[in-house]
């Protein structure tokens, strides 16, 4: 039973730590800019290219 609590804690900790960082980014940049940056990062990370770049 304690393993379940530990697993939940380990899984959720990065999410809780990301809240202040994401909040600061949202205050500094426009939401559409953040979405664009995250999409570009995702595309580069997984080598995904849209038809527009061909």
C-alpha cells in the first residue's frame, strides 16, 4: 500500500514543480507564442515535419 503512495508522489512531483515555471512563462510570453514554441520543440524532438515544410 505504501508503494502506491510513493508511485503517485514520484509521478506527480514533476507536474507540481512545473506549475511555477509554466506560470512564469505565461506571464512573460503570449499563449500563442508558447504553443508555437512547444509545437516546434515537439516536432524537432520526434522528427515530425508538416507538409508545409516540404
